[in-house]
C-alpha cells in the first residue's frame, strides 16, 4: 500500500492534541510552509485563541485528504 502524503505529520498533530488539546473554539491556521514557519502565531495573534496545524509542502488536495482526521 502506498503511504498517504503527510500521514506522519497528521499523526503527530493528533498525538499532540490528545496530550494538549487545541483551544476551544480556536482559530485554525493550516496550510503549507507560510504558516508552518510562523512559529510565533500564538503571540502575534493574542488574545485570539489560535493554533497552528500547518505542514510544509502541502497542497489543498493534501489538506482535503486529511480533513476528517
């Protein structure tokens, strides 16, 4: 079976969410490296409840593949 692109990145996000859930009613930043490299998004967007789930090199089709996860 062929591995789904970015499956390991999504698995890591899900594991992190189990130990430290994202903020309730938080604003999701998702996409490619433009958001992945924005490491200070929480501080820059304060006091808004934001969380970053970007994974580098992704395209819209990659995001849609993992949407239900």
